[in-house]
C-alpha cells in the first residue's frame, strides 16, 4: 500500500509539474500515472543493461549519467503516452522534481527503497545464496569512524539515533566502551581491529629514516605496505569475509573500496558496485541528497561565522568532498553490505567516514555532525530490514575505531604552526620541512577510482584513460596538496645519501606532532638534540599550547617533559608536576609502548589538553581532532548483541578488541582463522 501511495504521489507530482514547466504536457492524472508505470518498467528492464555497458562512465560522472538516463526515460515515456513532444530541458526538470518528491515521500511513508537493489542482488547471487543457507548467524561490523562513546550516549538521549536506542531498549544490544591506542586514528586502529596488530604505526603519517620516506595511512601504496607488514593471514575477515570501504582488508578474500588492496585483482572487485549503479532512480536520489548535503554544509558554515563561533575554513572544494563522504560513500557502503546480507556472507566489515569528516570541521557535537549520525542510524534500519531476506540470521555490530576531542587549532591559538615554532627554536638556518598532507577523505576517493581503473574490462580501461592525468605511483591522487605531496614522495624515494634529506621534518597527526632529524641515523637522544639544537626541547616543553614532549635520554631512557615537570617512563617517577596527569590512567603505558616502536620519531609531541573545557589543541586545522592522548578521542565503543558474553577485563587497545571480536564470533558458531592459519583456512 505504501508503494502504491508513493506511485500516486509521483503521478500527482508529474501532473502538477506539467502545469508549471514549459514544454511538458500531461493532459490528465491518468496519463501521469501511465507515465510513472512506464518509467518503472523502463528502469527495471532497460537501465540494468545500459549499466553493464557504461558502469565506469556512471561512476566517473558520480551518477550524473543516471540523471541523464532518467531525463531520457521521462522524455521517452511522455512521448509514448500522448506524443506531446516534450522538451529535453522540461524533461530534466521533471526528472529532478520527481526524484526530490519521491525521496521525501518515500522517507515519510517509510517505503523500503532497497527493494529493486535487493532483487538485482538476489538474481546475481542465486548459487552463493544456496551455499550460505545455515542457522549460524553472520556478523555485519558497521564502523562509525571517529564517534566517541560519550557523544553516542548523548545522541541516544537526544533521539538522534532511534534505531540504536531501540536495540538497547529492547535488550537485543548492549554498549561496551573500550580504549584505543596511541595513536588514536583510523590507520592504527583498523590495523589492530582487523589484523590484530598495529605495532610500529606511530601516527597517521610518520617518517621512516632508514628508507627516507613519509608513510601515509591514506595512500594506496603505503596502506598496502602496512598490511603486508602486519598481516599474518589470520585477520578478522580471513574466513570467507568481505571488506567494504576500509583502509585495510582484515585479510578478507573479497573487498571493495578498500585502500590497501585496490590493486589486488584477485581480491578487489569493482563488479561489487553493479547493483548500486544499476538503479537509475537510486543514483539520481544520491545526486539529490549530495546537493542537499552541500547546501547544509554551506548553511552550517555561514551560521558558524555569523554567530562568531570558533571555526576553521572549509570553503573551496570541501563541500564536494563532504558530500562524497557523507552521501556517496555512505550509499555505496550500504549497497554493498545489503548485497552481502542477501548473499549470506559470514562476516563483513564496513567503515562509514561521514561523521568523522564533518566533526573534524564543524565540531564533535555540532548540529550538522549529529545530523550525519541520524542518517547513519537510518542505514542500520535498512540493514536490519534486509536481514529478513538473508539465507542466514545476522548480528549487526556497531563500533568505532576512536573518538574525537573538541578543540581550536594550535595555529589559531598562538598565531604560528608547529613547524614555525620549531623553525624559530632551532639553532642556525635550519631547513625545516613539513610535507603537505592529502586529506584522508581525498585518499579514499582516489583509492576507489584506482580500483575501478585497474579493472581489466573495457570499462576499467575507460576509467584509466579518464583519470590518467591524476595517476601516480600511488594510484589516482586527488585533492589540495596533491602535487606537493607527490613531489615530496619523489624526492624522498630518490634519496641515496642522508645529506640530500631535509635537516628537520615536522608532521602533524591531529593533536600529535612528530619531529625527526633525517640526516642523523637512528633515534636521536635528548643529549644529541641539545648539542645540535640548544634549547629546542625546553622551548617545546614550555610552550603553553603543548602538553608534553617525549624524548629518549641517554641516562634516563624515555622521558616525558612538560612546562613544570617530567615523567620517567622506565620507573614511573615524577619530578615536579606530572605532565601527563590529565591524559588518562593509561597514558604512561601508551607512551612506553610507543617508545618501543622502531619508527618512533626523535621527538613525540602532544597538544595541550584542557580538562576543565574537555578540549585538546590540535596541530592540524580541525575543530574536532584525534591522533594522540586526551579526552574523548581515546574512548570508542562497541554496540554488541546481549547474547555475547561479558568481557573479563577492560578492553585497552585495538588488538585486544580484535581478539574479543574473534572470541564473540566463535561463540556465535563462526569459523575464524587462527594465529598461523592461512587466508584459505
């Protein structure tokens, strides 16, 4: 009845549009209803065939081809019904208007808009569905990137996430808090969660002296190297699992839009996108939602500026990037998860980056960030409904990889960047380099295009041709800072002698700063740094917007220095005021672990944490940040079925959570790969 009601609303919209849009003539409501029926038939029978031929072009235009197709279908349908010879422009306006009305009405009527998509999947997955028929529950891991436990609890109280609230209220799920590692960011957290180890990953970006390169967790080649180093073949998804929209694959045999394996043709399959792009109305809806999100972003930004609230610049192409993350990638992830459910895949893991992206720029509790949570909650409802069509029962687990802590950027507070502070404090005319960062989100979009362009099909060759000017050794690279980033990588890769390297490299990972001296082999000690750059460490430790500096001393081992005290990590002795007292009870343990990394920088710097305001000082231009210690960034969550057993101790570290997730999966009857088992196990 709801679908019929939606069809009547579409017909009424078309009939009304004919009265106001020039070049469109629909003589009666009955004629409008016939047009709607013809459109439905055309979309169901013809568009899938077109999609098979033109899928890469559809992707490359981010769905604009679907809007062109919808316009063509409207034009043809109007001709078929009454030979009114409609104009192309009029047909275009009708297509957009009907999509907008259908999106709003479908939401209000609670119409399941995934019916067409799931029917396409069922036809393609007949054999695999039969082989996956079982009573053993599968698991869908739904990661909300950057959402802290307390922000989620507040969102539940404020009714932003009704699906999650219902699951908790009806007793089907419980909320489990845990503590992530230093560095509290997606690269290290996903390595721990999916692969069981994030050793030697000190930040989102770090400098490796022995190779003379900067490793970046949003790089195709670097994430592939990270996975090679950490993978044992026994990841969370190793036994018949799928990875959807992640940085790392978790040893999944099948993946899509997963950065570390986009060039692995045996595991990364662009054909997984077919069902998503095969529905022209769905793609047009995605375009409309993207336009809506761009408008919301501009309104939110202007509102912040008019109110005088603290904010960071987010003009230029940022609204387009935000729409790609909060709408396009969200819809793509959900589409592939829906396909996994209908197929009966044992375990799948997908990352939704929209909240993290918006919270970085607007703030962790900003209205538009919470609005993203509301729309993500809607995706959970879509997945829950799809489980009724699965060949097995499912557990849906919602979790985050880290949180975010609110705080105004370092540069805004003191008028200088961390690079400039270090340059001023260094002795002599030092060459201080701060390699530009390509935003994580641009890296994910570039990785997705890289995956499509490496396909052997004619469509893949078309995509490769279209993106050839954007291709480097790191795949398709997009976004501001792209050229400078690639130039730095080229220089680093060609370093044959230490003298060719910059004297000082400064990197920022949210509220974590990393300083390396590339021309000095091995890790420099406090005494060596003081000899080369007298007063540098003291100046950093005393800076009011810096909370602590960790450095290795020849005599005392690793020490953490603050403005009025120090902490010796080998025996937990404190001199003066403890510089890490406000950074959590496990701060010293996290720093000791970091000190043991072979890739630990010469100086590790933490932004100041203000406990009264619950704010951190980030070294990047973010309002919500993570990467180091202090506040909510260290406290993600997991929403798990209440049928899963309680944990014996607090969960500290992503690798610990990895083992808990595996234990819970075994309790449910699923097979998991052991420590030494191969991926084929």
